[in-house]
C-alpha cells in the first residue's frame, strides 16, 4: 500500500520565501544607535557625511553601519620618561578623551575604527616624553607637576584635535623617582621650608621692633609736648581750679586764704 505524499506547491514556497525576505528587509531598514554613540553609514565604500544619532534610525538596507562611542574614555600609560638632568623617571599618566561626534565620518574615512591605537596612543607617549625632558625631576615631585600636566594636554590637543579626538584632561597619577633622588629632593624641600619659616620669624621680629620704636617715639613726643606746657602760670591756674572745687564741696575743711605757695590758700581738713 503506497503512502500519499502531498506535492509541494511551488507558489506557496515562493510566497513564504518572499515573506521572509520582506521581513528581513523591513528590519534592515531600521537600526538602533545606543546612547553615547553615533553611526557612520558606509554604502559600498561611499561614506555619508551625516552620522546617525542615538535612537532608532532609518537606513539603507544595503548599507553597513559602524557605531562609534562618543563617551569619555581613559587611556592609561606607564612610561619611563627622561628628565632635564637625564634621569629616568617612571610616570603613570592618563588621558581622558572622547571622539568628536561631528567628525566621526571623517575619522572612519581617514583613520578607521582603531583611531586610539593609530593616532592617540603614539602621540600621547611621544608628547609626554618630550615635555618631561624639559623639566627637572624635582618638578615631577612638587607642585610644578600641574603645569607639566597642563602643557602635555595643550600639546596633545594641538596634535590630535584636528583629527577628531577631543582631549579633556591628562592627569598625572603617580611619579616614581629613584630612592636616593627622592630623599635628596625631600631634604631640599625641608631646608627650603625651614628657611621660609626663619624668614617669617625675622620679618615678624623686625615688624615688632618697628612697632616698639614708633610707640617709644610717640611717648617721647607726648612727654615733650606736656613738659613745654607745664609753666608757672598753668600750674597756678590748675591750683585755683582745685581750690574752687574743694571750697564748694560738702566735705568739712578749713581754708586759710593767702598762706600757701604762690599765694594759693591752704586747705585744712577735719582730721
């Protein structure tokens, strides 16, 4: 007994196949760009200057979409760099950067997706070594390190920003000097701080001496003025004033007029 097998309908197969292709084409007409990214459209080697923004975007189903991050990224480097004296210093430094979204298409066309390894890293290393070679090792260990980091940032910006990479900061994370050099620098810094402290003390003592000198001069001038004003007429007038006040007070006393020095009265109390 033969088993019945239905013969496939060629028309039905074509319809199913066509439906699958249609669904795939519909999905290919849209693409999702994640937050913090942009999309570069490459249609068989023809790159569009208009980048796709984050979200759902309509696209040519035959084009390829390359997604570039425009978030802040960090590149860490540990380098052995030269100082002005020719010493070797181990430097741990970072660069914070992001891709300029407006130039993402140009970066893709002229550099490619690996723009960090091709442009940023080699320039970062070269510029860092060039800048540190102009500073003494002591500068990497003191407050001058901020100026050094700023100079690295400025020169790196000048080099890579025209290529579409925006530099945000180049912080120095750690500086390792030879132990004997570190001890020498610390001793020198301590001596400088002690010298500054002694200079402060001397300045303070000098100011105190000036203050006392001015105060003494003021007292001398006051005494001179007072001594010039103390004549016989002034003392006699003050005596008369005192006599009048005592005479009008309620205290018991005896006033002998004309018996004192310079004709001033003698005032006798009740004691």
